[in-house]
C-alpha cells in the first residue's frame, strides 16, 4: 500500500492549489473557473457517487483481505501508536511531511504508515470510511449547491431576459410612439400644406380665368368701342358726303336742264321770229314769267338749302368726332366745283355770243342756220366734255375713297396687332410674376423642409441618447436610417419634381419669349414693309396722308416702347435664369449636405457592423475554444475508459490492487483538486454573489430612480408633445384663418387696384375726350366759319352775275326794240307811240326785274 497521509485543507496545499488556480486561469477565462462537475449535468455526479461506492466496496474487500492475512501471520502489535517511518529507517522525530488537520489523505515523501494491526486497521477503516462519507456528503452538498446555483442562475437569466424584453419593449415603444406621433403631425402638416396649395392653385386658376375673361371682355369692349367710334365718326360723314354729292348732282342736273330749256327756247324763239315777230313778244313775256318762276324756284331752293345748312349745323353740333378725312373730300369737291365754275363762264360766253348773234340777226339771218348747227355741235361737245369731266371726277373720287379705305383698314389692323401684342405682353408679365412667386414659395418650402429635417434629427438624437442596449441601438439606427433614406428619397424626388417643374416652366417661358421674339420680328418686318409702302404713298400723295404719317409716327413710338419692354423682359428673363441657377446651386448644396449626412450615418452603421463582427468573431472563438475543451474532455474520458479496461484486464489481484490504488490515488488527487477547485469556485461564487448583491443593491435603486426619471421624462415629453400638438393645431387653425384673411385682403386689394386702374383709365379717357371735343368744336367752328365765308362769297358772286345778266338782258331788249322800230315804216305818231310803248316797256322791265340770286 502506498504511503498516505490524512489531511484536511493543508497549508502547503493552498500554495500548490493557488499555483494550479493561476495555471488554470491562464488557460481558461475567469468565468470558466468551476470544475467540470459543476458545469456538467447530474449524471456525471451520479457517476462520481457510483465510483466512490465502488471504492468503498473495494476498500472493504481489501480491509477484509488484509485482516485475514494479518491473522494468518499471527503478528502481534503491542503498541497502539500511529507513526511514520522513512524508507531508510531513520526517524528524526517529527516527519517532514506530517501535517494532520482533520481527515484527509496525503502522499508521504518516503514515509510509511505503521500502527497497531487490529486497532490501526479499524482506525484506518473508520477514517477512510469517514473520508469517503465526507466526500460523498460534500459531493451531495455540491450537487445541491449546483442545483441551487443553477436554479438561481436560471432565475437570473429569466430576470435578465425579462428585463431585456422590457427594455427592448420600452425602446421599441419609444421608437414607435415618438416617430408615430411626429410622423402623424408631419403627415397632418403635409396634408394641410397640400390643401393650402390646392386652394391657392384653385384661387390662382380662378384669378387667371377671371383675368383672361376680363382681358377678353376688355378687348371686345375696345373693339366694340372702336367700331362704334368708327361708325359714329364715318357714318354721318359718309351720309353727309352722299347728301352733298346728291345735292351737287341735282344742282348740275338742274343747271343742265335749265341750259337745255334755255337753248330749246332760244331755238324755238329764233324759228318763230322768222314766222311771226308778234309771237316773239308773247314768247318774251312767257320767258320773263318762266324766268321769274325759275328765280322763285331758285330762291325757294336757296331757302331750303339754308334750312338744310342750319340742320347740318345742328347735326354737326351734335356730332362728337373728328372730321379729318372729310376735309380732303370737301377739297376734292371744291376742286370739282371750281372746275364747274370755270366751265360756267364758257357757257356765259356762249350765251353772250348767242346774244351777239341775236343782235346781228339783221345782217346774218341767212347764216343763223349755220350758226345753229355750230351751236348744236358746240352743245354736243360741251355735253360730252361735261360727261367726261363727271366720269373723271367720279373715278377720282372712287379711287381716293378706295385708297382711304385701304389706309383705314391697314391702320385698324396695325392697331389691333399692337393691342394684341400689348395684351400678350401683359399676360407674359403676369406669368413671369407668378413664376417668381412660385420660386419664392419653393425656397420657403425648402427652408421649412430643412428645419423639419433638423427637428427630426434632433428628436432622433434625443431618442438615441435614451437607448442603452446595443441591439436596440442597432435596430433604432437601422429604422432611423431607413426612415432617413425614405425621407431623403422622398425629398430628392420632390426636389427633382420641383426642379423638373421649374425647368418645364422656364422652357415654356423661353418658348413664349421666342414666340414673342418671332412675333415682334415679324411685326417689325411688316412694319418696315408698311413703312416703305407708306413712304411710297407719301411721295405720291403727301397732302392726303398727313394723318396717316402721324399715325405711323405714333406706331413707331409704340414699337420703340415695345422694344424697350422687350429689352426689359429679356433682362427679367436673365434675372430669372440667375435666380434659377441660384436655386440649383442651393439645391446642390442641400443634396451635398444630405449626402455628407448620409455618409456619416453609413460610417456609423459600418462602425456598428464592425463591432457586431468583432463580437461575432469573439463568440466564434469562444465556441471554438469550448469545442476544443469538449474534445479534450472526450479524450480524457476515452483514456479513463481505457485505463479501466486495462485495470480489469490484469490477471493477478496485486496488479489489480496496485491499479486500484493508483486509480484511488489518482481519483483522490482529482478529488482533492476538485475539492479545492470547488471550494475556490464556491468562494468565488459567494464573492460574486456578494458583489452582485452589493452591485444590485447599489445599482438597483439608481436604475430604479433612473427608470422613474425616464418614465417621468416620458410623461413630461408626452404631455409636452400633446401640448405642442394642441398648440400646433391652434397655430395651424390661426394660420388657416390668417391665410384666408390674407387671401380676402389680397382679393380686396386686387379688386381695389382693378377699380382704381379702371377709374384712372376712365378719367384719362374723359380728359382725352374733353380735349378732343374742345379741339373738334374749335375745328368745326373754324370749318363752319370758312364754309359760311365761302357760301357768302358764292352768293356775292351769284348776285354780281345776276346783275350783269339783267343788265345784258335790258340792253338786248333795248336793241330789239330799236331794231323793231327801225323795221317798221309807220308814221311818226305810230313811231312815237311805239317809242312811248317801248320806253314804258323798257322802263317796266328795268324797274320790275328783281335781283336774281343763282347758287350753283
């Protein structure tokens, strides 16, 4: 039997065990210090108990065998002392390795155990049995402690899992509730903003429609006014012109009829004078009566003309427009009248010739027929000349009227084109102003979106500060990253849509500007053509188109103003381009900032991923280490199985006992090691439990207070959130009310401005109308005075002509009377009576002949 020593917690053992403990700590981590029995399930403990029981049985069988052997040898041991001797036989008093403290076994360094055969065996048996019982008791207690520790560990794990679930649920609740409220408010804001934008768009569309309708009605009103003005201007003038022409034609026809009548009467009188001279007196009397009637008729006509003249003056007083074109027509008609007046002296000369022929009838009776033929030829030629002159005058008048109508039409077309261009320019200015307002609103919306993004980022940062666990942080960061990516994507889409809309509007405006340029260039080309035409016509008829030249000058001024407006519009378009470029740069800066934020968030995510990868790598290393330890434990088990097989295979009992002793010794050493390890583990567990309880006692109130503070903060945050939501709703209502009031004020302002502009235009038009009326009445007074002077001069000329005709008629009558007196061969008495009769007749003719006024 090997040298054994009973020990219980020897001091030397402590140092060796500390060294073993340090070696094990170097191999295993601190939390893996416990032995395999502690970490193994209960079947391993049962197996250890079975091994101990087998060891008990073997020891009992060995004690029985040794007792029988000692009895057979008959050894008598007289001493009841227990001692130790060295293998050399030396006894130096106390052994070097003797340290009995309680019950334990220890291998002596070269010492052997000696005792009384009977008592020693019993004592050893008792001690070994006590040791084994104590080992079994300790194993049972360790098993119970293990089960308690397992149960407590399970409870701790359950509490940890429960707390983790609670924390994760709280974190998820935070992550869900706060962003949900913020998202709801954000969606409500977006909805309200969309509604406001929709209302504003509707208002803008209605305003544009109303403006278009107003512009259309204004254009129609202007056209109607122009048509009415044109009708008012030119209708009475045309009527007057036609009436005057009719009057002139009637006068000319009357003059022709009179000339024909006089010519026929003179021819008849000449024919009758050959037949009967007495009938000539009657014819002369009849002619006198007829002339008196003609004079009465002419006077009646003159009175009618005077009445018509007064009516025309009254009609001219009631007229409200200019009579510029009529002056040209009147001048043409005056020329025609002058031509006719020039032809009247010819007729007078012919009449004087006829009278001279009548005077020379005494000597040229035979030649009268020839003269009558000549007179007929002359009258035919005169009629032909009169018809030709009339046709030429009619053609000239028609050409002038056609030319004037063309000029008027061209002027009206140019005015309509200028008005349409002005309306188009006004529309384009309104569109440009609307685009500027839209760009400003977009800038404001971008600022609001940036502010909301900043607020969302602050809220996210606050939420991240409250999150403690790494997984919750990871989840929240993922969720926030997804939300931010969605928001950035949505914002990018909105920005792209806004930029596309701006580009489309800019393209539309550029197209409109190009169309304006084309229209203006076409208008300029047409204007140049018209100017060339007007210049050519001006060279031909400068006197007739002075007003047209003034109109072209005004059109040139308007074209210059249009060019100035076009230059202003081009400058405004360039300013709009600059503003669009600024907006694009701001958008690029915003996108760059968002990209930088995104990269920062991606870097943080990558860092978290790297930490997760490191943790997963450590977890895999631990797993691999556990696998290695499991493989080592399997190897040890296989070796133990092999050792048991070899121990069973030994033939002899000694070899079996030696192997058993070695196994026992080995198991005893293992048991000691296990005991020490278990004791250290128990102490460590106790220390850990103490530290945990202390830490729990220290940290639990702190965490409890922190949790209460967090709950209070959450409640306060919820209350603040509700208060802010209520305030936001109130502010939103106030904002809606303010916007409605602003819209109403804007509508009232627009209406006031429109009414003010209309009144201003009306006042300007009234002023212009007043000035035009003053000019018109002045011009009309001058024109009427000129016409009165002209008619007075015509009446004086007619009076002079009538007096001359009367004088010539009186002379002709005297000559006829003298001729008749010379022809008669009566007596002196009869001659005296005839002279007396002729003289009273002449005196009667000279006295009764009234003043004749002929108006042509």
